[in-house]
C-alpha cells in the first residue's frame, strides 16, 4: 500500500479550520501535509515575507499533530498565471527572464543563471528551512521549456548563450541557431546546448542545497518533475532529485495527473514509466494526483480514485499526492474528494491484498528516458508545431496509451511477452530486448532496419490515406485522413492484415525474420501527431482485435487476458510466483459493460472477486455488470 499525502494552501488554515484539517487528514490516513501558497518568491510578497511567524506557526502545528510537513514553493514561474494565482504573481522582482530562440522573453519565467535571482531564492529557502519543516519541494515550474507561447524552446539569454558559445568554441548568429540545433539528428551543437541547459539547472540545485545546509542540513529538498526535466532540459529528474537532496534521501513528484485527460489510463502509464526509470535509484517517488482546477464540477473525484487504485495495484510509487482540498475556498466547500477517498479505503485494501507480491505482466512498453539529443527533427514539423512543443509531447508514450485504451495489459520492466517500440525509442532499445518479438510503428521499423534488424520493411514514405480495409473482418473504416501514415514497401513473405486506401498499401503486417523473431508493424508515424488518439484509427474494435491476435502471434503465447469490444476499458494484470494472477479492470467510459467476458491465458481452478461477482469456467470468466467509471478486480489461481 502506498502512502497518502495532501496539499493545502496556507491561506485556508486558521484557528477554526486547523482542527477540521487534522480530523480529515486522520480519517483519510494522510501522512504528509504539503503546505503551499506561503508566498510569491520572485515578487517577495505573501506570508513568507509579510507574516513569517504565521508560516512557522502552522508548520509547527501540523508537525506537533503528527504529520510530516513539506513546504511547497514556486520556482521560476509557469509562464502564465494559474487559476488560483493572484495578480501579484505578475510582478517579477526585477530578475532576468527566460529568453526564447527568437529573442523574446517569457513573461512569467525567470532564468536560473541570474546571480541576483539565485541569491534571493537561496535566502528564501534558508528562511523556510529555519522554520524546521521536514521537506521543501519546488513546483513543476522548475524547468527551462514549455511556457507561455512567446518563445519556442530552452533559454537563450546572454548568460546561457555565452556558456553555449564557450562550449562549442564559436559564436553562432541567433538567426541560424534553429537550423544548427534543431534540424536533423544528433550533432555537436545540440549536444553542447543540452549540456549547458542541464548544467544550469543542476548548478542551481546544488547551490540551493548548500544554502539550506547552512541552516538545517536535515531538511529534505526536492522538486516536482516535468516532461522537459526528464530530457529536453539537458538533464533528468533523477539527477536533479539527487542534486537537491545532498546527504538527505532524494524525492520526486512525478508528472502526469488525472486532470490532464478524463481518459486517465494515460496518466497512470506515464507515472509507471517514470517510476520504472527510477527503479534502483534510491529516490522516493510520489504521484501527481492533481484534480486542477478543483472543485468536482471541474474535475470529478472518480478520475482521481481510478488513478490512485491503478497505481496501488501495480505498486509503482511510494506515495500519491492526492489534491483533495481546495486552494482558495473554505475547507468545507468541497468535501467530495475526501469523502470518496475514505469510502474507497476498503477497496484499496482488497486491491493491495490481491496484488501483493505479484509482478505486473503484459506487453512491455519500451520508453527511453533520454531521446531529445538524438531525435531526428524534421525541418518542417507537421501542423506547424513549435519545436519545444513537438519534443515536449514526445515524452508521452504513444504505445502505452494505445494499449491501455484497448485493454491490453502493460509491463514497463522485463517481460516474457513482446515489446512495443514506437518512434525514436527504436534508436535506443537494446536489440536483445526484441527476443520475444516486437510491435512497431513505421518509424521504429525504419530505425531498426537502419540498425541491421530485418523487420520485413524495405522502404516507407509519408502519404495521406482516407480509409483502412481490415482483411479478416472484410470491412472498411474511414475517418483516418488525419493519421500520419506511410506507404510501406514490405517483404513478400509478410502477411498483410489491413490495406490503406486509396491504393491498397499495407496498413499493418506480420513478419518473421530469419532469426525467428516476429514483428507486427503499423503504418503510422505515431509521434508525428499529438498524443491524443484518433478514434477511428486507434480505438476501433477492429484495431483492438487485430492487435490482440498479432501480439499473441508475435509472442507465441496468449496474453494474460483478453476482453474486447469495450471502449477505454483499462486492464492491469500481475502474476505471483505461485502462478496466481490478479487483474483489475477500470471502465473509463460513460457506458456500463453489461457482462464483461474475459478470456484468460489458461484454465484456472478458482477465483476470488473484488468489488464484483463472477463465474469462472476453465479459461473463461464472466463478471457482473461494470458501471461507468467503475472498478472490478479478481484473482485466479
């Protein structure tokens, strides 16, 4: 069972509300209080500056009540005002801004190389550390990329540029930087730029750690992860967590939250991916259980509960930061998040019991942590998307979302099932990981072919198609013209599963090479689009049936379970050393599943049911009705 943490805003804490918070925290089994809204550091206003005794008072009060206390601070600025921010955030304190590739600056983003800003930030951290919280965490505005749209990527202020010029040994006119850095694949200029970006963040982290140590060296200092701080910013979240931590235990809040998309499986898989990268790192990992912008009429509690239950089942994180309390309204204004968290406590305990000592199983999704440096960036990005946004969205796994929304169980570590490799990940995958076969998009197939792997693909060029004809079903599906597809020229021994029209080009095929390794290849260049799937192509019942059969052929074994024909059904499976298998199903859709019918990988002798009833007959299991956004689980043995 992972632990539970809760953020609250200092402005909502008073003599009247403090006992209410304590009561609700204890009922909800909250162990760590994340105290935010203590002041706007870059503008030097708010309680930390105007009434520091108030901040210190409530830190001490929550600690005395038995909770760990983490003070949560903004870092460089998000580039725009959040829904709960006040106008005073717009005042920047006279510090240097992050500057874009085109020379324009980010209105609400400050550069970490500014010595005045670093000194000011260090002094503020020392002020907080002297109040003796257990932890201090910087928000996910600790990043150099992805802000308010007034600039493209990274920071090109004078300090960053001079450091870059020194790194490459030459000065490069600003008007040619884009082509030097961000066209084609890996080159000396992009590598140098990423080193400079990463070094500026790591230097900031080390400097802040040193500042805190002069006051209280037991205070844990850490950061919230971002998509770009895993790669685009020239470093990664593990290195940053350790730089901030010093001699204390490092920690990291991951990125990927229930509010990002009602189809919350994508956020779960993003969190699992990051947790897999952190395995053996010694970093405490907790998830972003955010429902911004609260209350429930904006984001429902059910999204948060599914997110929490799924992460609990796979055992991916040490804790979940569940944003159940409103930042700007009274503590009793929105009680629904906490009420549902408490209501689901018995279900969490049952899930924990059936998944204990079991390892997630299913198709392995391979995602390389560091891809930006070698990414082959097209000179003209489809849709005229900015480079920063293009690479930023590249963090989000297309393979994981595809399988999660088609009820195909996923693993993020070594697996006895095939591996899924999409896009630039094929440039980085160790070739021995392909031994159980692979599911590829066309970009991955081309990259593996360049690396000498026979995947049955001779060539492929981009082309627009209107329809896909599924051969086995003898039916044609339209609505796919927005999908970035390629016309593939394939081996004559490959088996074509679908045809793209007009022209009857292969849409998907199966192939076994001379080494006996099998492949399923899709004609899609999956990273040439935004992460959200295109329904008629990705979520089609025909695609689901095709994928399930293909994965089983490629891997020469059945999947742990198959349950088709139910939109956005999310399945997680795990197996114990004794052969027992636990499964949890989340119906992330508005329709109920009348009679979930599941085909298991083999006959089992018995079953235990959680939050449902059912009947097992050999390798077939039938469950009771699964309501919209409902959870059902079982263990077979």
